[in-house]
């Protein structure tokens, strides 16, 4: 199990930024970047939360959790699974007051049922991997698999060098195309940042791999 302290130390070792009280990248900045890394990684390999009870708003909708990525199941009540309503142009979906909900739809970070219900609405969903609560939350344990922690480090390294590149670009010594009005790009950190981010996405795509799309229902033919 990897803690925030362990990961932060490993990142500073790779950055060669280990002189205490003279850090080039502050703990606040690394804390910001690790949250960015987890947000991006979770779009590809999310964590999972089972049967979270949603809170109903006075207006009738249910607010989705802050770490929501994608819906897996919606139940109302438990063990009664609802179908997601797929919007179709020109089709109206009137409310079915007084009946059990069969459908749900999501819009603007809110979940709506096809009919009002007094039963609990349970959401099973993919979510963002948890980040440390603060920069000092050294005992926080990451839910990212150990084999994928390299991806988190690569993303943070690219962000760190990007931050350094931005600071260097503020000097007159280095100019990029947008600043100089020409094709000149002599900031030596540009290739470093681009290569690290390309490496991050290359390894990410390697883990995603290929797949198949089933266009028929499997089973015995009649």
C-alpha cells in the first residue's frame, strides 16, 4: 500500500528536488498535481462505489456525488434495476406520477427518475480514485494499483516540468512561437514536457488494450 508521503518522496527523488526548505516544487503544487493526475487516470481506470444512497432534492432530482464518473446501476428500491432513458429527437417523456419508476436520466450532474418514488435510490457507479484530504495527509492510502503508480508519477512529472517551463518562458532568454511571432521555439524544457506526457498516454493506451463489440445477444438459436 502506497501512502501520500511515500509517493511524494518518490516524486521528489525523480525530480532531484530533495533539499528540505529549498524545494523547487512546493508541497502545495505537488498536492494540486496529484489530484489532477488522479482525475485524469480515473477517466480510464476508475474506482467503484456500490449502492450509494442518493439524497433527493426538494425539486425532485437526486444530486450525483462529487467523485462521479459514470453510472453502472441505478436501483429503486434495492434489487430493482432501472433502465437509462435515451433521449430521442422529437420524443416527449411525460412524468408518470403515482407509478413506480422504470427509467432514469442524468443531466447537469443530476439524476432524474421517470416517476416520483418514496423508496431509496441506490447508485452503483465508477468514481475518481481518492486523493489526500490535504497536503499534510501523509497517511492517505491510494486506491490506484501499485502497477499503475508509474502513470501517476509520469503525469505529475510532466506537470512539474511544465510549471518550470512556464517560469523559464517568462525570461527574455527563451521565447516560444506565440511570444516571438516566428517559428522560434528555443525553450529547452519543451521536449521534456511533451515527451513525458506522450509517455504517460502511451503507457495508458497500452493498459487499455483492444476489445470487441458484441452486436448480437448470445444464447441458443431457436
